C-alpha cells in the first residue's frame, strides 16, 4: 500500500510567494516614502521660499520708501540691483507706484510682457502667487506695499526651479535607496527561500514517495533550526507508521486465518454430507466387485464409478485445503464470474445451488484482485446469508432463490452485490457491523470476524465493501467495489 501523493500542480511555490511578498512590500514602502518625502520636502522648501521671499520683499519695501518718495530713480535702481546681487535666489524685483506704473526693475533689458499680463497685487495686503512665464519657468512672486501702499509696492520673484531641483535630487537619492533595498531584499529573499524551501522540498518529496511497504524514509536535513526538528519527526513518524502497518497486516492475516478456520468449521457438516454420497458409491462398487470377477464390463463400470467418486472427493477436499491455506495478497486480472462460481461451489456444503441466483452484466471486465481472497470474501457473505435464513439447508431443495448475486461495471470499476431475503441488519447494528468480534448471531454461531476480515481483504485489493440499505424485497445487501484490471495485466 502506498500513501497517496500530494498534488502540487497549480500551487505557487513558497519561494515565489516570499519574493513576491517582499518585492511588493519594499516597492510599496518605497513608493509611499517617495510620495510622502517628496511632498513633505517640497512643502518644507516652499515654506522656506515663502519666508525668504517675505523677508526680502519686506526689507525692500522699507528701503525703497526714500528713493520713491524723492523720485530718486538712480538710488532706486541701485537698491534693487543690490538686493538681487546679495540674494542669488531672487530672480527679479519690480517697483511700481500706487497707480501701477513701473518705477524700476532688475531685468537686463525691457520688462517681459508676462510681468504685465497678470493682475497686480492689491496695495493693502500681501499676495503670494505662483505662475509660469511664457518660457515655461515657474516663479513664486510676492507683492509688498510701500508705506501702506500710498507710494506703491514692490514685487519680488523667485525661480522655483531650484527648489524643485532639490526635491528631485532628494527623490532620486531616495529612489536609488529604495532600488538598492529592493535588490538587496530580493537577494535576501532568494537566500532565505532557498534555506527554507530546499529542506521543505526534501521533506515533501520524501513524504510523497513514502510507501508503507517500501524502504524507510531517510531525511538528511541539517539546518540547525525548526526544519531539522520537523524532518526528524517526519522520519520518526514514517518509521512508526511502517511498524504499525506491518503489525496491522500481521493481525489481519491472523484474523483472516481464524475466519478461514471458522468458515471451514461451518462447512464441516455440509462437507460430511458432500463426501458421504461418493463414499457410499465407492463402498457399494467395492462390495460388488468380488461378486463378478469374470464380468469385465461390470468391473469397468464399477471402476469408473469409483474413479468419478474419488475425483469428486479429491476436488472437494482440495478446495477446502486451498481455502484454508494462508497467503499474501497477489493482485492479478480476475474474472468475477469465475470467482462467483468457485464461491458457490464451496458454499454447496451449506447452501444448495438452487437457493442462489446470479445475474452478471454481459462483457463484464476483469477486476484487479486476488482470486483466492475474493472467493473467501464471497464465501463469507454467502455463509452469512445462509445463517440469516433457515431455509438454506443443503439437504433441502429451495422453492425459490433466496440469495441474489449481481454485478455491473462503469468501465473503471466493477460493482458486485450479494443480497439475501433474510430479516436484514437492524439499524442499531449498522454502525458496528464491520467491527471485529461483533456478531448479531446466537452464541456459538459466529466469530464476529467474517465481515471485518472481508472488509480488510477488499481494502487490501484496492476496493471497498459497504453495507447497503434495504433494497426492495431483500433484507441485507453487501456491495463489493473493485477496480477493473489495467490493460496488459
């Protein structure tokens, strides 16, 4: 008996799962960090830009009061140029009067058109705006009133490219770190996965190849962790299973032997009747032979009677001896009809053939079974049926069949039914019917091993034996299911 292999088709390997999980975790962590750090960094730089812009604009608004008040354009231009020179982050400064006319600026040439394309900041409050020039440059601009706006205001602009470049540089470094973590994580995952999955694969392969009657499992897993403990326990468990299986098989062989002997004992009375007739014929012929020493024809006739009777006795005794001989399970292609016929012949010591009817489907395929053990199972079921019906006395003719045997096949297996017209199995006994030593018969009429042994033998042949519910006019019914023989067997 071989343990059922575990199906691994369609399963995602643990190594792949670990790699996918870590990759997803690192990638998600990296993306979240890029978004969060990028956003936080840009907001921090923007706040810093706003502060510097506010400070620079406020300082200029106070310093240009005097030049604007005295209409000193030279001093005004000098102050504006000095501010831009001292703070390289300032991109431009524009000073206007209260009516919006430009009084001074820091552009190298004329003021670009985009300076006038927007609405000017209100003179009674500060207003910071972000806008993009015609060339595509993003600027941050702040307007500060000069002397509460009565003299005008100054507009100071910062190029946002620097701040955004810093953020991009920071994000690039962070992305490089995330990529490094990702690559390192994948490498670490591969190493961890191999360390875990390689021993696991060895354990799985050993378990899948485990055979109860094969060689013991040998696992050489030396990881120094829980996997080594698991491998040791798996190996120990398989060894215990093999020992228990061998002990169980020995017990089942003993039970089968006991049941065979019990069946032989049950057949003893019928066997005496079966042998009595040919013995009587032999005795009668032997007594008459001395009376006709010269009648060759009569001597030949009596010799033939003696020979036929002897062969009949030999056949009966050989069947009994073969049935009682213990043996291992040897599977081969077996004809169901032949096994049924042999079981009926053996059962004649207890049941007349006229009490049994069998209806086998045409072209029934052979089954994979041990013929002797299948005959034993069928004989056990027939004897149980005979015990359930007093009308199956071998010395009496049956007015109608009391036991029905039928079989049919779906191509993959053969279903074989043995039913009788007895009282059936009481509901309270149905759950225990296959328990060893349980019997519903009167004391001294059963061992309680027939059905458990039959169930065990059919199981060893790869089949199944079940008790049917009450069917039509039948009382008890048993279903034997056996696999059909493989082609070429």
